C-alpha cells in the first residue's frame, strides 16, 4: 500500500472568508486533505494578520512575520491575493470557483452579489458547487443585515446568561467564554454541512447553498441548558463552575489551590463519601441520589468544601483517582502543553514557514485509522501562492501574471 492520503484529497475549496468561523472550517477541511485556496486582499490580507501581538518573528527580514491569531486558523492553505473590487479580479475568482467543489464566504448578506460572486452567479456555471455562507444572523430574518461578532452572539444567544458567578457572589456577573466559541462552533457546523452537501452531490450531482448563522449555532449549542428552560419554563441562571443538573460537579478549593470534581453518578458519590469518612451521606435521603443532591446543593457543597480545604490539590487528585472518582487540575496553558497525555497525543506541531523559519501549531484532534490527517503546511505568508495557483489552475502565462500584478489586480 502507498502512503495514506487525506479523506478529502479529491476536494478543492475556494475560501473567501476571513477572521475565524470560515477559516476554522476551511482549516479542518485542509487537515483532511482538501486543497484550500484562500483569497485575500492585496497588501493587507485577512484582518487577523494584524491582530497582534504576539507575532511569530520574521527570521529573514526581522520584525513580525505573522500574528498568532492568524496562525491559529489558516494551516494547510494556499494564499492568493486578488482584488475582487475590480472586474478583472472578479473574473479570476469566478474562473477559480468554476474549478472548485466548495466556496466558503462570510461577507454581509448580499455583499458578494455586486461582484458577481454570490451563490446564484457562481452556481450558474458550476451547478455542482457547494457554497457555504456564514453570517451573524443568517440570510433571512429581521436581523439578517446586521453585522455579527462572537462576543455579541455569546450574549444574544444566551451563553453569557449561564456563564459566570451569580450576581450576589463577589465578582458575579455574566462572562464570555475565554475563546471565541460561537465562531469556532459555527466553523465546525460549517464543516459538517459542507461534508453533508458533498455527500448529497455525490449521489445527485447537485450542489447547494448552505446558510449558516452564528446566532443559530449558539442557540443550538445551549444543549441541556436550552432544554432545562423549554421543559421547565424557567430560565436557568449562572452557577459559576457548578453544573445545573449534576452535584457535586464543580471546582473546589484545596489548601493550596483549586481542582475540579466531576461526580457523574451515585456509585461515584458513594466512593467519595467513603474517602471522606462520611459513609452515612450515601444513605442520607437528602444526598443519596443525584436529584436529591441537586435539590440540596446549598447544604452539601459547603460540607464537601470543609473536607477539601484540609489537604493539597495533589493529595486530592491522587486519592480521588485511586477510587476512580473523576477529577482534574486546572491547568494554565504552559501546563497543558507540558502534560504527558497531551504530548503523547501530539497536540503540538512545529511546521516550516517561509518567513518565520518554523511556527508552532495546535494539531487537529482527529485520528483516523486509514486516512491521513494534517497537511504539514504552515499558514501561508500573504500571497505566497498567487502566481503558482493561477498558473496551474487557470493556465495564466508569466506575461499575463506580470500584467495583473502591475495593475494591482493580484
């Protein structure tokens, strides 16, 4: 057998998106073997190239090479700079789209229509095209023309209403998640939708338009919290690090720091009671079942906290792991990447970069038994693939490429 290839090595993607949600999706597709051509503005490129510090240093010329933000979401792609505001630039993108399986874009609703790069225009010459549009609020509805950003979507979509400590607790109030989770989840849903549309196309020969909204995704991902409201009619509040449906399932303070305890069933709680020397709690009607513990949360949690503050984090982690009660440390990122399990799973990569020499990457978490995952190509320098892609796919001559560059089209 030959070397393994990516599951999507037969797919070509034209990525017109920028910032995070769209590029996250195209990076996942690239990791699975798709050829991804990222179209960027000449001179400036994707907005996130300037979202620093920190920057990876330019080993060749000094100064910054690429922002860490851009490096986080553009692995495995070719960067092609084209000015789509000019007719010749639009023609180049149309010609590329005719040779692609997928287009991803996150312009405002209708923003690409004036350039002839909307779904109707591109699918007219490529009916098998899968075209994914990502916006804050979708292609329809009263908010469709509003811009949408992750932070505001976390707020409007309810996530911040269940994240953070209650108002009455010191430091209480709504909090956003520490990463742009609405964007990332939307990127993952975009990938799922694209793969589904490609599977449909394989059977029917027909492409389609995927309309994906950050707000829709955020509401969909409220999961059990959404159902808690829909079933009870009561909007859940903020519980800090506690779980709305499981107790004890939260952080606790030890003598020298904090750790998390995640008791998922009654047998684990019984073992915990034995460890703490409180065997009777497991028979106490208030605490014996998870439903009782949720109801009596305010009484049980302080009793547990009294025990946990007596010893160190490391002592509790050893004792809890010994009795198979789920627990874990609260790692800073330096400890995350030093963790032996994370290292064993190869979650850090170092890839050669045309300017920086080498850049670190966080690996794709997919492990497939047959298909290769990971392109081995670092995020590209701005426009580094422009001429090679246009020559290969559009058969443009060196003279033609030189003329396009002189007029600022590329």
